[in-house]
């Protein structure tokens, strides 16, 4: 390939320096392919992408090139490079046959590697023509002989053939035999006469119908065709003529789509000589016309088709390669190729080009046309530029589309930007100038640290202007992240980019505070209040209390800007000012510290509480605290179940039920909350039936009993019919389950024999080996994996030898569990909350995940994955694995749980409109999270997930429903994964897998590619949930719409407007479509910790 590359490729490939072949060396051990091209199978005319990518660790100075059968690819509008990938917009069976090889060369060293050859299997099919094989000539046709017709069609793969006579399918019979592409007619007769066509099918589709064959067997007993009607393509509104003549026919008749005989009228004329004229052909006249020649009791029929000519318009998409604004740019003395794709039309349209002078361009010369492709060999300035027009025409008319060809010249740099130093928050300006052509032929972009400068979410922070070659970069408010090396790149299509000199932008950090917010301290607690400040030099930070100055009581210490309260007392409340001072000046920020007493129950509801149906019941509950706590009641974790006037919350907090129904039975929670936190106590209400009692609900139900009885009878009848239909399938499934169960028990028995503990009646969890059933694709997706791409499944297989002893270490007894309460249901089975206490130790809350689906291999595998994952992790922001119960079925996995439960329910409870009725608007809800609290929770979650990633594990289901929050506002990453209840609406079934669709990126949903980078994407969704108080993402879209928009990368996440700009920017990068552009959790933790709040600067 020459140094000056063809402009067709330049429109798609960034310019790169050519490597001297004499300096290039192969076999570089430092280069390796992360994605290699693989074999493809595609229909002719469809697009194909051959993937090629070098491992990212090889650096950025990589030049990609492609060869076909050992030769560099010749220029073609159909082919271009996208990075290292070769994109073929329309694969061609002739031009694209052979072995493609990708070559990656290091620009600086000249070392290169080549991929394994990849081939494209092009599927195609031609027109189908009918040929007479036996006898050899039509004049030898006569009654009684055998006739053989051949369907001549070319194409790829296996063919299936169909035969038609007068447009009706030919079926096999004693005399008619179809063998592959041949039709055999034994002992032929005049009944076999007619127009024969054939059609072939392969993996591409059906072949177009080509030449037909009119079979004419003469006979003295029947009419004999002399003029066979021919297929006609007519222009709309013009006359169409069908000619047909018989010899020895009683008459000639015409039928249209088997309707007739036709007679002359205002639209058509039937002549005595057999000619049919359609006076003005319209679309309604399209179809099959049959010419009938009766003689006595015999009838001869020959058919022909009428089609209306049409021509689709040319458009901007008719040009290849794709053009922007119908503009094609080619460098001076370089070659340009533009193909004009033939539009759909009948008959097939003819395509030609006209030059700017309006003359048709021939197939020779410097400017020529070959196969509908306009070629300008060596573009000449002021001679070959102008508007070139592609024209397509047929019987229906013509259509045209123009392309403006511009000849470009190389740009030159006039001046480079100069280095500057700017204080954080101030504006900054960088400028460069050049001489070149006008936009869009020449354009300029700015590079920061070698990468294009682009906005990444949040408010627009920079603007670029280009005024007649003077290019200026405006930074509205400089941030610390703007520090770096800047240069401008001047790019003219057809020539290499011209770069300015580097200019350094130094940012002087502004004196400012990190996040400072009002605090609420628990009376008697040991607490800390932080004040952190940043500046160009390290500032001195101290606290001042209003009315006391810098003097604090003995139990309060100010250590380097951190207030230490060793036992908070009532007098500690008040206004505190943090003062930060350095050489830039001083700033201060005042907060209010309030001393609160968390709610404490003075009267707790008694468990169990019994009531009799129809009677009243009082469930006592009272709490104290400062400020006085508000008391709310919930039934089965739902507050809207207590909206009936039968329920009344008294002033002292007790719940009074005026008239108890059987449906009132359940778990009731008394929630006491104030600014110091929330406390919850649950009680189980058991309702005993009352003798002879009938509630209003029962009376209403009686009216429907008759209708319900009929409904039940119909339903049972339908169910019985259904049972009969599926009984065979049930027997088969029972057989398979029995075999799996025996295998599962056998594996457990082997394990127990090894451990010396064999009990027939017990079932233990045994590690299952995970075998990947699908082969790895030729075009692997390793480039999408991050440092955390090793999943817990691989970890479990690596530790299979250790699993038995590991499980023994975490074994716990069921006798230590008490008072279990249901939370929901997941893929394995039910999920409970329970109290757990080992003798001599403190009672704790745990979550129980039961494994009831022992026959489901996928459930067993996922249960094992979560078990191994949690067993390996130990972090304050990750729920700990408490133990594993294997004494009997179902097996229990015990996880750490918190007093406030999952974050999703907490967020929902914090909504102002969390009630479903107007009566709930007036009720006090859980306090809404502040921005500072959300930031704190986000940092904690990020740290927990960083720990998961550091252990090379992947969570796969990060969301508020799978996080736990406690009353001290700490968060833990957990694995409830209640996919069936109560969060079934937050999961979707896709490709036979239940996935958290709305929290996953493209590669996880469509490529089953889970990694740390997919967890980063989901983490940003978790932050979004916290700002939106547990709202379902994209709640106005159904699952199919979400899938569709995710597939086309139109699913647009948008950070909450209340989020700090830096957080909005971070979320946008986490939601990047390309996983390689997403940050790691190390980066996320660092960036979240750097989010600060500006204060007024004073001197």
C-alpha cells in the first residue's frame, strides 16, 4: 500500500505512518491478539465485520492492515477499516473469496504479528431457468414419450426445488416424478401442456424466476397453441398487449387469476384473433392471465404474468462509502471511488453517471465509470471538483442524486498554544491558528494528554470556536482535572493530521472544604465530626464553637480539624464553625450539631398476640426519644394494608383494631422514628375464627358463590383436559428427575464416606463441577474483560478440592435459629429473616437463603457460586457469610442481616408519596436521604465492591434491593436476589435466563459477558436509585422496549440533577457503552472521595 493512501480508505482509517518492510520484524513476543478474525458465513450483499484487536497492554502505537490471499487489499468503496476491524458493507462472492489476514505493526519498533487466515463463506442463488432435457429439441415433442425438464439454477449449499405449471404447484403422481432439479413426465399427453416454471431455495432464500418453458404436445384431438402468451412488464397507465393463438380451437378465452372469461369493456378489449389489450394498466391489473383454447371436451391453457414497472428513488444511502451531506472529499493527486448502488426497480434499472458539465461519463479516462462506480484516478484541483450526478432509469422513469466532489489540499500550522497557569474555578483560554480549507473539509480538535477532549456528562465546561483559522478553546471554570498537556490537531481529509506544539495548563488549587453538613449525634455516644480542607498549600484547620471560641470541655478535642466527642452530652449541641487558613487566605463554614436520643421502646408489642374474629384487639407499642419519635405501623412490610377505618393508631402509639377479620392475621411491625434513627419491633397476630360470625366481606362473597361455582366447574373441566394432554410429558420429566436425584444423592454419599459421616436420611450440599458447554467463539470477546473478569464460577472450579473441608468449617446448626420471618423468594427457594444465637454469644440477625431446587442444576451452580464468593470475602461493607446448614433438606445459607433491612424498602419508605392513598400523604415517613448521606452510602458501596473486584469476583446483580442498610447509616453489599417475590417486576427473562435487565449493560445482556466493568455500570444504577428514592429505572418502558433500546445503544441514563457535577460526570463514565471506557472501582472510590463543596474565600 503506498504512502499516500487512497481517499476511500482515508475517510474511514486514521492516517498512520508507513513502516518500511525492510525494518519490520515478525514474531514480536510483546504483541498478541486479544481479538482475532474468525470465519464468517453471510448472504451476498449483506455486511460483514472481521474483528482484529491487539492486547491493550501492547500500547497505542499499533498500525493495522489487511491482506487477501497474501496481497494488500485493493481500494474498494465496499471495504473500509474501523480501528483494527475490516468492515465489508456488501460482501461479494467473487471479490471477497479467499483468506483474509490481519497484520498489526508497532509503529515505533516495526515489529509485527499476523493473525490466522479467516474466510468468508458467501451464500448466494441465481435465477431459475427451465430447460428441456429430453427430448433434445421442442419439435420432437409428441404424446406418449417421456419428457424431462431441468431447473437450471446456481448457488451455494443444498437446494430444494419446486415446479409450477401455469403458476400452480406441480405435485408428484404415477406419471409425474421430481428428482432434485429435474421434472420427469412419463407417457406424456396433451393434459401436461402449459407454461412451466421452477424455483429453488437455499439458506439465502428463494431464487428469482427466470426463463419459463411452454410445453406444447400437438394433437389432432385438442387445440394446439401457435402463439404462446408472454410475460409483460407495463408502464402504469400505458396499454398492455397479450397475444395468444390456437389452431383447431373452438374459441379463445382469457381468464384473470382464474376469473373469467373476460369480456371487452371500458378497461380492456378481447379481440377475436386471441389478443387481449389492457387499455391503461394499473396495479390492480397485476396478476396471472390465462389463455384458454377449448375444443369439444378438451381444454388447453397457457398463462402469462402482467407486472407494473416501478423504480425506487435514489437517496443519500445509495452511495458507497457513506457520504455526509452528499459531500465526497479527495486529496489532490489522490484517487476517489464512489459507488452508486442500483435502486430497486422493475425492469432492472440501468445506472450511469454525468459529470459537472452534464455529459455521460464513459468507462475510460482519468475520470471514468466501472460497474456503477465513479473513479477519479488523480484528482486535479479546479478541474475534477464539482457536482457529479448518478442516474438510474428503466421503463417506469428515472431518478437522480448528486454528489459534490471537493479536492482538498494539506493544511499548515501558523501558531501553537502557550502554557498558562490558572486558579481553580477561573476561566482559561488556549489558542492556535492555521491555514487550510473551510469546514467540513478541514476541521480542528483539541487533544488533552494525547486524547481527544470531549464532554463526559454534567454541565458543559468547555467550548471551541474557529474563526477563519483562529481556533480558541474556552474553559468556563477550570477544574483540577483540567490540568494537563494540550495541543490542537488540524485535520484535512485526504492528508495526515498536523499537530501544534504542546501547551501545559497548570491549575492552582483553590482553598476549599470537603463536604461539611449538619450533624446529629447520639447522646452518650463516642463520635467524630470531620472538617477537611484543600488548597495550593496544606491549610491549617481548627474548630470554633459559637459562644465558646476555641475552648472545648474536657470530653471534646479538636485534633487537626476533627472534633472528637468522648461521650456526647446535651450541652454539645450548637453552632460550630470550621476555619481553614493557608497562604491563599482563610475560609470558614458553619454547621449545626444537634444532640438526639434515638428511639427506645418503653412498651413493646407482645409476641404472639391472639384475637377472636369479630372482636377488637389492642397491640401495645410506645417509645421515647429526643425529639419525640413518631410511631407507624406496617403489616407484612406494607403500610397501605392498614388503611381501613377499622385500624386506628392511638396517641400513645398503640394499634387498635375495632373489628378483627381472619384476613388481618399476619406480622405487624411497630416503627418508631425520629432524627436519631428508626427502631422496629414485630409481633405476630393470630386470629381465631368466631362462632357464627359473618363479616361484611363474607356477605358480599355469598352473592358471587353461584357464579363462582359455575366458574370452578368450567375451570376444572379445562384442567382435566389439559392433564390428559401433558401426562406423557410428566412421566418423561419424572424419569429424568429421578435419574438426576439419584446422581445427586450418590455424589453426596461419596462425599460423606470420605468425611466418615454417612446418614441415609440427610442430604448435604456437594460442590458441582462447572463445565462450559458452548465452544469459545472464533472472535473472542476478551477485550471486553477487565481486571475483575474472572467470575466466581471459575473460582469455584479452582477450589473444588478444598470445598469439603471449607464447608465443614462453616457448618452451623438449625437449633441456633429462631423466630424466622419470610422476606421473599428467589431462584433457589424461600428467603427468611431470623435471629441467630450460639450459646454464650450475642444474638444477631441473619438472612436465610434456602436451597429447595435441588433438581435444578443451574440453581445448584449459582447457589455454590454465591457461597464460594461470600466465603472468600471479608469487608465491613459486604455482608458476611455466617454459615451453612446441611443437616437436612432444604440446605440453608446464612448471611449477615441488618436492623433496617434492604435499601430498596428504605428508599421507598422515604418517599413523600409512598402511600397509595391520600390518607398517607399526612403520615410521617422515613427521613429522605440528603445528598451528603447518599455520597456516604455510595462511597461505602464502592469500597465493598472494590473488595469484591480485588478478589477477582463479579457480583452480577448490584441494586438497592441487594444492599442492606443499618440504623447507623452503614451499607453492606449482599445477595438476597429475590427474583420471584417481592421483586419479580425488577427482573426479566431473556434467553431462558432471569436477569436484572434494567441494571445491566449491553455486553452482559446480549453477550453473557459479566465482568468488574459490568458491575461498575450497575453501581452507577444503584447511585441513581438512591437519588430517585428506589424508583424503577425506565419505569415507562416495558422489558421489550428496554431490550430494544439497549441493543441499539439508545438507552439513555441521566444522573439526577441534585447530584454534584463531579458525581454526574462519574456516573456518565460508568454508563459508557464500551466497557473499556468505564473506570475501575479503585478509580470510583478515589473520585467519590474527591467530591468537595466550595465555600466563600475570605482574606
